[in-house]
C-alpha cells in the first residue's frame, strides 16, 4: 500500500469537505443577506377611525411578555442556560398566564408590550399578536416588528425562524402611529441574526390643544455594545426635547435594558437577589424637569441562566417610564408575578396631564 497515495487521498477528501462547508456557509449567508429585514427609518402604521380627545388622567402598563417562552421554569441558552424553547404544553401554560395577567389591565388606557411573537419556532409558531388582540378586542392595536430573522444558534437546536415585535394596545384612537428605527445596530454578518431595534410612537389629541406622545420602546440588551445603547438613548432624548419644545406631553415606557438613574438595590424587597446593569443610564440623560417613574421595591426582570428561584436568581430593574415636566405621576406600581409566566414583571403608572403652561 502506498502511504503517499493514502495521505494524498485523505488530503483531497479533507479539502473537499472543507470546500463544501465553506460553500454551504457562503450560500447560507447570501440567502440571509437577500432576505434581511430592512425596514425604513419611519414606517407609518394604519389607524382606523377618528382621533378623539384623551382624558387628563390616564393609566398605562408596560410589560415585556418574553414571547411567552421564559416563565419561571425556563432558562435560555443565550444567557448561559441550556434551553432554546419551552415544550408545547409549557408554552400554552405561559400564554394562558400572560392573557390572565393582561386581563387585570383591561381597564387601563394603554398597555405597552414587548417581545410579542407572530410566527417563531421558539414559541411553536404561535401567533401571539392575534391571540392577544382577539382577546382584547376593545383595544385598538399597533404592531411594530423588530425581529425578523432565521437564527442558526444553538447549532444542535437552532432557534430558527423568528417574527416578533412591539405592541401598543390603545383604549383611545390616536391621531397617528409610527414605527421609528433606532439608528444603531450590528455590522454584517451579525446584523442578519439580531433584532432591528425600534420604538413605536402613538400620538393622541388632548384637551389642552396639544398632543400626548406615547412611546413604546425596547432598547438593546445590556450584553450588546455600549455604543449601540448610547446611540439609542441619544435618539430618544432628541425626540423628548423636540416634542416637549413643541408643547406636547411625552411619556416613554418599555424595556430599557438598563437601570434608571437612582435605582437603589438596597430598597428592593428581600425576595429579590439584586443585580446592577453596568453602565446604568447616565445621570445627565434626562433634561431638566423630566423624571423617571418606577417602583423601587420590585425588580422587573430576572436572569435566565437558571430557572427562577426567589433569592437565588439574580434580578434587576429595567422596565420603567420617563415623563415630561408637564405630566404629574399619581402612582407607579410593579405587579409582583413571581416571574411565573414571563422573565419580566409588568409596571403600571397613573398620570395626570397638566396645563401646557410650562
């Protein structure tokens, strides 16, 4: 037997396999690039009916439902856990839990939701947008997609197809609804598999002759690049200053993925094992007179590296509101769910719109 021929044959075989893998990867990336979700900077959403006037006193809830896939029993591979999705029956239990939770907010004026799937392998291709809007038909609804991709990780059990976004449930007809893209994000090829972050703006007529500008946001995760988060905050601040200068009321709520200024872990109730997100939102983020609104006693988000256990799983506060100076806060409260049906807890605020005299 000729050793040189055997070695040569093995090398050719190895080179052929390597070339096939490279062609496969190149083909996959080409396919993904052609199909990449690339929404415009501003996308107008349809509004049915005529805009009325919102009352001066309003109640708003923000809730990241985690695609109904990150309840208390779950961990998640991307954050150090092992699982990529719940079992079908487990998902159904979480979806029922989210719907029951949302029913407790059915008397509110607005509900701001994040991570709502419309067709994704991670949630067994459930259309959670339809599930929620059918259940809450008294609300108008506005959907802004921020995740449309095919995710190849983890390799042994890929997340696969994802379609998800933000939803604003509105008890009042807005004058307009617009999806605004954050001017940030990853470079190619990472951009093919990551969220296209955005915020959803709905505008409402008020009795003062100006508008309430309601913003539903889901900022980049704290594991993402610091420059991305910085760009997003700058964009929101520009919106805040412009709208307030124009005499409007501005309320921003959602999952900011950073701690608000003033967050003190010592004030959290004993069941929470606290975690700080570094860096927090900068001290000088808010213009003069603006304010953060959050419940200092409760964490709103838990780590998903392990299933949730009170006192063992790390938790933090990243879901909250920002109010312009012409809005007074009457109350803000986190609903303590024990992270039963989602990895976030909802936060509700009650506000009063003041005279447009500054």
